[in-house]
C-alpha cells in the first residue's frame, strides 16, 4: 500500500548530478528524479538506483514493484490519472546522511471525470491532494552509498526494510 508521508513517494533515486555528488543539491536532484521514476512506474530502475544494498538483499525487484506499485495504482483508481509531485522541498546533508523535508502532492485532471453540461464541461480542472508532509521532526532519510543518494525505508512491514540502514541515521542525529 502507498506509504503515508513524504517517504511514500521518495523511494527512488538518481545518481547525484550537478555540484558535489554527496551535496544537498545532488540530494534534491535525486528526490525529484525519484518522483519521475515513481510516476513512470519504472520499478526496475528504482530498485537498482534507489534502494540500499541492504534493502536489495532483503527483497526482490518483484516484491518492491508489487509493494510500491499497488499503492500508486490504488491512488490512481481512487482519484484518477495524475502525477505525483513535491513542493516545499528542503534538503540537508550531515556527513553521509540526507534529511529531506517537504510535501508530496498528487495532481489529477478532473475533465474526464466530470459529466456536466455548460461552461464547466471540457475545462482543464485539476484536483490536488496532499499526500503527506515530512517535517523537521520527522524527515525522510537518505544515505550516500556507493557514490549515490539512496532512500532509507523505515517501515518494518515493508518487504525491503533493512534495520542496518538506520544505523548511520542514528549516528547523524
């Protein structure tokens, strides 16, 4: 099922580009890329590029895709076709740990869902749903591993959860 909060959508990553590879700017790029991969349901790339070595050892690409894809598909069935996005994004780097705060939104076109006559029909109406906010007290965590920012799963019920990934985060806090 789709995870609540910012962690729900930031489960994917891109190798840092622009500036230093372990920088806050590279982390921000990784977060935006993760949203793109999630929207495209590119689970193989996400599995390979975002999950830590420990997470990949804990689950298969099929388990990861099923877990992440089910939540996104449920959202699309409920709200309609649309895309994930992130607003109010802030990144901070402490050593090899990235702290990400922001708000994940889902934007859907309502035109296809309306059955109205008159001036409303055919309008490009948009619905935006706030899917959750990571705050300073509860940031989303990433670690810099093997030259790339990798998202850390904190939900023990996830098939890809790896408790060892939490150790560098605890040291940085």
